[in-house]
C-alpha cells in the first residue's frame, strides 16, 4: 500500500536510521489518504488543498500522522517542511513547533 507518509522521506531528506527506527508505520495502514492521489497533499491549488485537508479531518490516525511529522521535521523552518501532514500545512506545523518549544521553555523556567 502506498501512503503519503511513505512518500515523505523521498520528498524531504532520506530518514536517518534513528528516525526510521522511531517511526511506527502500523498507523499508516489506517491512513485515510491511502490509495488517493498524493499530489493533493503536495499541491499549491487551493481547491486540491481543501480536498486533502477534508480527508485529513476524517482520518482515524491524524494524531499519529501529525506526531510523526513533528518528530521527523524537528526544528526545521516552514520553508523546509513540505506537504500536508496530520491535517496541517507546513507553516501550521512550524507554528505548532514554535508554540511547543516556547511552552517547554516556560515549563523549564
Ligand atoms: S492525517 Fe492526512 S496525511 Fe496523515 S495519514 Fe491521515 S489523511 Fe494522510
């Protein structure tokens, strides 16, 4: 089965052994995007983007998908994140990363 998440490493960078080991791919078997046109998740067309986001909203593994993306992308800037993952656009994932980092700093203070 081809899932979008299976494409992510080829679009971003080859995953390190650590990230490959971290990924629990079992959730991908339930991905709502499985079997759909991956281009919808990597488009600049607003209608296609809306279609992909609607699929994500109904996805039973949205949280796992998002956490996988957040882990894999780490502290990358918005311009170095690609496609819709976990129901979020690249800039939305970057904003989430920044918010988490700020919350962690406040918690550590
Ligand atoms: S949340 Fe979206 S991108 Fe992630 S597995 Fe589900 S449908 Fe695919």
